[in-house]
């Protein structure tokens, strides 16, 4: 059994008091892993594209130092999407801060709609791959919200033998029903847990105000939503049960067949 704390937050202020408060609660509640949503370390994309890169870098660097210190203080593995600025390039990555190490993995597939075009702004990743790591005998994988739409990502989940997918997101525009159905299907057909962590806040797309609605949730390997938050700031504690994962795979056998199709159990 492993416990994950999903933190449903607005973009963090420069002060560390709020994130320190939640990480302290997560540790006291028995969590080993903590996950933040997209654009919580940094401002949302619509503000980022108007910022000097020096300001983007300052946002990221200050929080990187703080999260690494808090990972050590509370003995946690912290998963946090953030932006990396190197020269003229800006990269969208997920970071893993733990007492043992700090690792980064770039987003593979960037959204490219006219009203929200990350692919045009961020540098393109050179090679495909997702972050994975093990805690408490659970194999975790991390993907960004937009990536959940693509079969290539889920083939990588199978190839890496992931048990639980951590999915930071920034979902708005009245999309909650679609996201619920998409993620329930992905959890069921891959027999994995999904911890979806959505941000809070407001933005404008083409002068239309839209709200990031939260609803962070835990979906089990049978494709059922076990627990979720509403649209308010908060923390969702998620128990990841290896026995339930093995039970779902034994009943439905989707994972075994997927591995066979990929030639992983030959």
C-alpha cells in the first residue's frame, strides 16, 4: 500500500507558507508521494506568454529550492510540473523532488489549439519517454493532462509496467464530464490507478472568462472514481492498493493482453 496526497491549489505565491502547510499535513497523514497540478509552481500559460523569461525562471528556481528542501524535511517524493528556462528556450517539464535525487522529464505532446498553443511557445522534446519511479512497491508513472488522450502514451505506461498514473492537469472550459469518462476508460482498460490533480483559478480565452474547476480524483483499476474533491482548495489522500491492482488484472486481463501485443511477455 502506498499513499499519495493530491494538492488542489491555485498558482502558489512566492511565500512558501501555504505549500509547507500542506506538505506537513501530507506527511502527518502518512503520504509518501505528493502531486501538484499544472501551472501551480508557475503562472498559467496565458500569463506566462506575456512574461519576461527572467521572471519565469525566477518563479521556477525559487520553488525548486523550496520543494527540494521540503522533500528532505518531510521525507516525501514531490511531483511538480514547472518551467525550465535555458537561454532563449523555455521547456515544460515535470520534476520529481525526493531526499535521494531530483529528476526532470519534458512533456512529450504539447497542446496546440489557437487559443492555447503551448507547442508554439515551448521547445520541442527530442526523444519520447515518461517519468517513472517506485515507492512502497508501487510503480508510478507521470503524464501531463493533455497526454492522456493519446494511445502512444498508454503503450509506454504498459511497457514500463506502471501501477499508478499521476496526472497533473489544468482543465477548464466546462470539460469535467469528458475528463471523467476519458480517465475512467484509461484506468479500466489499463488496469491502473489514476490520480488526477487539477489546478484552480481563472483565465480568459479569447476574452471569455473560464475557471479551472478542480475536481481532483482517484480512479481505481476497475475504472471507478473512488474519491474526489470539489472546486475548492484542498488535499485528497489516495491509497494505492497493490492487491486491488492485481485483482483487476486477474479479472479483466487487459494488461496481460496489452503486454503480449507489445511483445513484453514473450
